[in-house]
C-alpha cells in the first residue's frame, strides 16, 4: 500500500494519454511544489462523483490513474501542467485533505498484450472511428483519423480514451481487468454511441 497525493477532476485520465491542467488553488500549487523535487513527479487523478473541482468538499470514485508530470509552465494566474497517464490504482483509504487530498492506494496490474487480440482490436478501432465520424463537429471530440501508438497496449488504452462517451462509461472501461475486456467494452460503448447519434439524425427530405 502506498500513500499518494490526489487531484480529483471531472474527467477520467487513461494510461498512455496526455492531459493539460491548470493549477491555481493554493493546495494544488503546494502539491505541485512538493512533487517537483522528485526525480519522477506524479500524482493520482480520480473522477469526482459529486461536487466540484474547486474548493473541496467533493465525493470521489476510488479507481484512478497516476499522472506523471511532463511539463510545467508558469502563466498569469495559474500553473500550466502537462501530464501523461501511467499506472492505475484503487483507493483503499482517503486521508485528510491536509494540505491537499491524499490517499492510500493499491496499484493495479498492467494489462498484457496477446497477438490473438488483434482482430478484436481492429474491430474496436473501426467502431470507435465510425462513432467519431458521426460525432463530427457536433461536440468536443477527437478527430476520426487521430493517430494511435505503435505499441498495442498503448493503442488499446488510447482507443478507450477517444471513444465519445461520458466519464462514467470511461470509468467502467478504466477498470477492465484484461485487454480483451477493455477492447470489448470499448467496442460496445462506441457502437452504442454510433447508434444513438444515427438515431438522432433527421430523415432525409422526401422527393
């Protein structure tokens, strides 16, 4: 069991995915200062269940992802921080938010690639890209032709991260216990999203 600082957010961070953050609350600036002295600074990110990102008093889900700090830039009124998701974890106990949120966690095992999963990955990718094509410019989403990593494990996580679904569905994908389960959940959510968007389209005008 390990004690880590935690940054609760209204979004889900996936392994192998980048995330840009703005830190301006004193408690998180303190957290950043404490971390930057380490050789590999990172903190945990979890999804907020109820409440708000600013001010505290939020309720949090207990599965999250470690965020490794890649870049820090001081801008007017805030610190711009770029991170990348790494290891997943489960919170076993929340500690007092003093001076910032902390938790005792158990790290979850990394998911292993097997060549037999290639057909499932191909299917999942086609379904996700189709859903993104339907989304188009209607909402903030990844482009349908976004390039994925050459590493198959990273590419599987990236497919889940770009699937156009809400954070609760993303959290369900994040908790997958195998890459087969991750790809199946990704394809399922992407297919449901595509069906929903297709059903919302108006019928073409008659002759």
